[in-house]
């Protein structure tokens, strides 16, 4: 079984631009969560997708949006980038309602730098 | 709202010794889960151990054990027989079981360094 993958690994964008980050969930997982981890901090929950619907959101503005596709892969879109958006973006997948559904498996992250 | 507090920014431990990483939490939920994750310098978060709030026994996974004291709202991670590969950031986290989604709240982390 394949693990969680994320692309790209690193990304440099300019303030005001838009960015799309991608995540492929682990085989058999139907739930994807996105987190932002600023330098020296713990991850902060952005939102979660379950069966293609957003079913939970943290304290992030609407310019952070997402999608989940029928194969349960997901995208995180950030519009109007700000310098404070520079962070490691982590995607985590889990099998909501199945087995040890509390276990989230994280991808390696995308490091976004906004200049 | 949930809050996780990790008061040890950095810890050192001698190889083969045991180490305890502290974690306290605050929640008004009666049902919740507690987690520990390891984050090496590569950035990937690695799940280590889980404790449910209604589990009567402390969780163990190999060299990892979770010292769960519900009344004190603490969930300390104990790593036995430390290895050089244990050097990493360690995050305590929790999620409530009320609500339909898995919002996980993380602490700020503890940096563990294992000394040969």
C-alpha cells in the first residue's frame, strides 16, 4: 500500500499570487486533512475533507480553499498569498469510520516560501 | 476549545536511557483522543501512539508508552532505551470526539536530542 504523497516538495511564490498544493491519500483512506506548520510551531488545522465535502475548518480565512476528488486525493488552494503564509503544509489522510480511524498518516509536506 | 501545552522546548537524553516528554491538555469534551507524533528534520509527521480518554490502561507501542493521568489532564510520552534515531521534534496532540470531523490540535513540540 502506498503512503501519503504531496507535491510539490518546495515552492517559492510572490506575495499576491495564488498557489495549489496537491495530496494523494493513502490507499483505502477517505478523509484528508490539511495543516499549516509555521517555523517553530506545531501544525495548525486548516480544514478537512470527507467524501469530497469540507466537513470541518480551522481559523483560516476563505482565501484558503480546497477540493477532494472521487479518488480521495485533495488540493489546497491559497489565493492572494501573504508573507505569513510561508510555512510547511502538511496533508494527512485517515479512514474515517473504519478500523483505527483515529490514526492520521501524514505526507512529507510542501514547503511554501512567499517573498 | 482544546489546548495542548508542552513546556519543554528541548530535552537531552543519553543513548539507552529512558526519557519522559511532558504534555498537558485542556478540553471540555468528555470523549477525546490523545496522540504523540514524531517529526524528524525531514518534516514528515510520524504517528507514535494513541490513548482514548476512556481507555483504562496506558497505551504502549514498542518502546513508547503514554502515561495518561486523566484527573491531571496529562499525557506524557515515555521513550525507553533511547536510540540516536529518536532525535527529533515530538508533538502531543488531541482531538475531541464531539463534532463530525477530526480536528486535531497540536502542541508547540519538544525537541529531543539523544547523546551517544
